[in-house]
C-alpha cells in the first residue's frame, strides 16, 4: 500500500514539475526576441488578459501586441510541435519496438516534404482555416503516405511490423527521389529553394491564433488518445503475439496507434516543417530517467518535448538575431550530446 | 467437467495443411503433453487453443463457449500462455513484467489496484521469485526470465495454462524446476495445463496424459505407458530407442540407441 502510494505520488510530482517547467519556459521564451519584455510585465499582461486582475499598464501597448499577437502564438506553436512529436515518437517506439523509430519512420516526413514542395510550386494562394496551401499539403502528404505504406505492407488480414518498416523505408526513398527531381528542376518550376530548405530543416511558422485553434485540438486530443493506449503499448513490448496473449486486439490497436501517431506528426509538420531529433530523443531520454512504463512515459514525453522545442526555438530566434537558425538544427545540436550523456550515465535502456 | 473441446479442427497456413481432423477433449485439472517431431503441428495446436490462430474448419470450445466468438480480452482472462521465450526490448523490472499479466483485467486510464498488486505478489511468491521483484528483467538469466514469464501467466489467474515448449532454451536444472512448479499448480490448485514438449522423458515424468502428433494428425493419446512405446516412437520419430521403466517413478524412460558403430560399445 505504502509503496503504491509513493509510486503514484512520485509520478504526479514528476508530471507537476514538468508542467511547471513548461510554463516557466513559456514565459521565458515570450520575454526574449527583437524586443525584450520584462517577465513581471508579461505576467501582469497575461493576468489582465485572463480578466483575473486589472494591473495598471506599466508597459507600452505595442509590447502587448508583440506578446499576444506574435510571440505567444509562436511559443505555443512550439509547445504543440514538441509535445506532438515526442508523443508520436513514444507511440512508434513502443509499437514497433524499434529503438530507431521516430515520428517520421513510416514515411510521414517524405510525404509531408513532397506535399509541401508541390504546394510551393503551385502559383495559387489559398487560405484554409488560417493556413496557406503548404501546411495543408504537408498534412495531407504525411497522412496519405502512411495510409499507402500501411496498405502496401498488408499481407492477408495482417500488417507485420517488419514489412511496414520496409515499405516505409522504400516509399520514403521513392518520394525523396521525386522531391530531389523537383528541386533539381527548381528554376523551371519556379520553386524557391529557400522555402524548401526552411521546411526541411524545421521552422515554427505560426503567425496567428487561428492556426493554434486548429492544431491545438488535434495535438491535445492526440495526446489524450495516446495515453488511452498506455497499457496496450506496455503489452506490445512483448511483441505482437505476446500482446495478443494479454488480450490486446493486435491488428485493430495497431491501426489506431499508427493513426494517432501519424495525425500528431502531420499536425506538427504542418506548422513547423521537419523538426528532427525531438521524436527520437525525448522519449528515449524520458525512458532512461523514468523507466519504460507508457503510463508515465507518454505524458512525460509530451511535456518534455514541449519544453525542448520551446527552448530550442528561443535559441533559434535569438542566438544569431536577426538571422533565424532553423529550429531543427538547434534540437539536434542540444539533443545529441544530452542524449549521449544520459545513455552513458544510466544504462537503463535497451537490451539486445 | 470438460474444460476444452477440440472438434474436427483443420488448419492450414498459406502453403499447406498443418492439422488434420483434430479431436480432443481435455477435462479441467488434466495435465496434457503434446509431443511430436518438428513440424508435426504442436505449436500450431497451442496457438489455435490460445485463439491467436483461427481453425480453417472445426471448432474449439473453452468451458462450453466457442473460442472464435470470445473477445481477445475474455480469452486472456481464462487462459495464459508461456512461450519459449519473450524478448522485451525495454528495461522493465520483474514486478512490472508480472504486472503485465493484469492487463486483461484493467480498464483504460485506470491504475492497477491493490487487488492487482496482490495477484502480482502472490504470483511472484508461488514461483519463488519475490526477491527478484525490483530487478531488471533483461539482466536476469534465461531460467530466471522464464520463471518471471510463468509468474506473469499466473497473474492472469488462468483456468487453463498453455505451454509452448517453455523449457527448450534452459539448462536441465531450470527445466526440472519449471516443470516441478507447473506440476505443483496442476496438483494443488487444479490448474489445467496443456504443454507442447520436446523432451520425451521429461514429458513422461511430469504429464499425466500425452498426445502424440505426426504430420498434423493425432497418432496416439493416453497415459505415458500407452504412448511412449518403442514401436510408436519408431513409427513417429523414425528413431531407434529402448524404453525402460524410470528407476523411481516407473514411467517410461527412453534410451536412444546409436545407429551405427560410431559410438563405442562397451
């Protein structure tokens, strides 16, 4: 009894700490940029906005505009991207039992990139729910590729994981080749290489609350849905047959977990392009520190992923201002050494 | 009381028929060993009974209800399987692995309750590995791991325990230890056991009833003395053996006869 009570409390404490950390980083990231706005002022503005208090304005009204119209949407966009990618990474690593699995493993990245590239070539300028054509095409490309890969990997009424990994790899290669072809003809196609590059390296491009309003429900819903599958993913660590022995409807749950992970990835990709390393490293780092139980792994990864990307995006915006470094570069430069440190220190990970 | 009824079951993989017209009824509390050469269909029959494969024809009834009509979850609440081995790529502790056996009883989002923890503690106790609870599963020896998997199966509170050659990768001491444990659960708690076995002598010692398969058909079915005869073993395994009574248990004990003069005679 005592042990269980302690365990439950420890988990709640960890999630609480991560949650507080996330809020702190939200404020910190909102404070810095072309104009620095003091933290107390941001706090007061926010409380005013929430109609909790009515502090007299000790700041310029332009500051308020910067915070609420420019920085906060972007910072929250970063949280959503990080949380979505880290959760998707935890889902795919758990389901596929593959240490190299990341949110892009079954073709989402190639599909999103090709979709985005084609959209960049089109001369039309549509807006859909506050989104341009590029994010919509990236979202659709990612999901279409996963559906294609899943169906290609189907044998009879089963979809073995190994054939899915292979099909994912081959389809990704094919789509990447098509994209390379388009890029090599960029002059004739009127394709901006800078835009393609920016998409591939990752760049959080949230410019309005409208985008947040569309992406946030997808990401939050996806994370809650993922948590629903925590036990199933624990069972999947015994392999597909072992999961079936424990009462899991393997084929049905595999589709649902893949669909959730792919939707989370597509949602992230549509506002940030391909931010690498988050979905791979964050779940591993959380597993190394907190253990492999998906009930804690999934929510903790979501929060840690959010912190990680907000921090990386803050550095991306400010390190070489006014030049912006692609956020994917920062996530890799910080993520790789940190991950290696954890790996060397704990050894609580894979056993082969 | 009949626990498991297999009626006219046929099964084929994509490339051919594996099981022909299998008919078996197994009463609650029996301990039945499935024997046969490689490829005779032992493992396939275990998988059919576990419900993860569906018969091409025929029906399997578990405690009166047709297996194909039961959900995976309700099957997992009635029977548990111990396979040859489980590979777990993540660093779960022993306690966490045994707790996986409670998954069929948990609701989504629910934490495991005191009752679940009690079942886990009991299972660890029964298998005699309570002291391993905090250890990491992947750091254990093969024999210890298999005991953990047995404890996980027991945490499922099964009425029927299926074994799919659970001891082939173990040394002789652990082989005997696992079979002694399973036999104990069978005798003391009336747990019904069906086990695919490779080692004829161990099967003879620990199982009350043996079913011998050859090329997907039941070739012999009965107590060890009826099934493990020199003639039957020659017909099914094409192996030349001598059958003697076990020195203390009296059940058949098989001694392999070398074919040529390669092995020196004394």
